C-alpha cells in the first residue's frame, strides 16, 4: 500500500503529478531541486515537529529547567532549519520570502509539541525529586 500526500506538482504542460511520502522523504535527506515551494516548506514543517519532540525528550531526561531550556530549544531549532535549508539543500532564501519565512515555518507548533513532551518526561522521570524539594 502506497501512502500519498496532498502535495501536487505541476509539469510544464499543466498536468498534475502527486508525490508519495517515500519520494518526498528521499528528497529531504539528499540534496534535491525543489520545484514546488510548498513541498519544501512541508518538509521543514514536519521535520521540525519531529525534532521538537526529540528535543523535548532529551530536555526531560537531562533534566533541563526554565528559561535556559526554552532559549536553547529556540536557538537549536532555528539554527538547524536554517543550516539545513541554506547549506544542505542550497535553496535560495529569497525565493521563499527570506530567512525569516524559512525559520518561522512550523516553529510555534513545534514549540508546543516540545513543551508538552518536555513537561511529561521531566515530570515523569523527576517527580520524586520535585516532591522532595517541595516538602523541605
């Protein structure tokens, strides 16, 4: 069974070609030409969501707390997306509306997923030490 995405590419003659999820993932991990801007922005969006959850798990295990964790997440998340888009994929940032448009793509939803994951893992793993600190 093949999984299809909602992304549709247009050929020069106007006919539509739908890309499979497998094709998009393969293009995301190799240097590729992105004729459809929305497809590349979708790759950034979804990879950022996964990355946010992974960072939430790491921050919860470490245990990182407070403002430092938030700032580190924002810096690392934006830095990785920028380096991926500009250095790895070699896209023209102006074609996507500038650096800011690339960096902010999916940031808030990634931040929400990161926060939920961070809170769950931090509380789940360090509940005893949190309660001991409160009782003393």
